[in-house]
C-alpha cells in the first residue's frame, strides 16, 4: 500500500482521486472509484438543481460505504447557478469532502468549516494555491498545463508546477494534469505530490456513464489529440481535437474573434450530446494530454488495482535497480 498525508486525510486506501467532471461525475462512476479504494467525486453542477444533487448523493451512498466527495466549480457563466444553494445541499447531506475549483473557495469556507468539511481546492498556480491555503483548505490539487479543462494562463507543466507547489505549501498537494498510469503516479510521488487526480483516465472506464464511442476514441488517441481553445480570450481550455474544436481554433486564429463568434460551437449542451449519444463531432469535449496513455477501458477496480500494483513494482524494482 502507498500511504501519504492525502490517504490519511480522506480515509482512502490509495493516493488516487477522481476529479470532478461535468456530465461524467455521476453516482455509478463515483461509487466504483471509491469502492476501488480511491476517492470518487460527484460533480455538483451536473445535477440540474440542488435538490437533484441531494438525491444523487443518496444514490451514491446506496452504492458505496467508502469516502467520496462532491465537486463545486465556480466559474463565470452566462447564467450563474445558485452556488450557495448547492453548497448548502452538500453540507446538509452530510458530505465531508468537497473539491472546489474555479474561483477562490473563501466565500464558502465558513459554511464548510461549520460542518467539518475537508476542502481540497484545485489551482493552476502556486500563488493561487497559497491564497487557498491561507483561507483554510485542507489540501490542494495543482493543475499542470497538461490537464483537461482550464489549465490557467501560465502554461507550466506538472513536472515543474507540482514540486514548486509541494515545496511552497504546508498542506498536502495532489498532482493533476498528465497523470494516468503507474509511471506518472510514481513520478508525482517523487515530485512531492501526495496523490494524483485523474479525470481523463477515469472517463475511459466501464462505469463512466458516457457513450462507448467516446471511450473507444480515447484508446486511439495520441499526444497530439487535444486542442487548446480560448487562448486569445485568456480563458484557455484543453479539449479533445475534433472538427468542432478545430473550427474554434481557426476562428480564433484571425486575431479578432470574440466569444460571441464561437459561443454556439462550444455550448455545453452540444458537448453533453457527445457523451450521451456518441456523436464525436457534435460538440467539444474535455480531455487532457494524458489521453495518449489510455490504452483500454477497464473497470475502476481493475484500473486502480493495476495502477497501484505497478507503481509498487516500479518503486521496489526498477528504481531500486538503478541505485548504485
């Protein structure tokens, strides 16, 4: 077993966390991850209302007696959801682990502390991580440039960002972005990380509630299979490379594009159709560079077990053999 401050903090067997993912973080996946000894994370805003989130939390509890958390991502949107009501639904349901992302969790920290909730905040820079630590989070996820979704604007990969964060912070740090297998897990531990957070890899599991076409496409991907959108708008997003994201990048390349010029192409509901119906060219869908390392579609239990056992073999075997 691999024991770290993260495993102790969250009461999990393995230093592996499934990050929150829109349209993916449902009870079936989350419970399977937690039952595998890792930390499953429900995605609050995947549920249309706070009341639906309460029901999904209860569904998850019916599938696992292991620890799991809820992701609450606060980002600028055209129609902002009732974030405070979602936060109240989380604590009112007795959830004790929350993954926050987007803006600072500070407005919610008083509520989370009142209910003894442990917060792991996702950041893309050391400066933001230090701020989150100062407002009382229990741990930090540091997102390298390789990650799916929004990697920030500094373009610092995990190889540098993770040790920088681990050395700067007192709270434990989990590495996210580029982590998908035993080799990258051992690297994260060597870099000072105390867990890895994986989104892309958990999408390609049997319990992930997305269409098989998406999972199959991921197994065919290589390191050039993602696009970076919104670079010119200073809101960079990494998504899978398809005709839609190619079109967005082309529109941006004119140098004069605004969000209005691509709004219809990047609508979240179009991406949801990709996951639900398997039409890979209907909209954009998130994937990190680590999609290149996705070679199969196992169960969560098979994947986590393999990841940990192979990591132990690397630590006990190859790393020992190179030591003079």
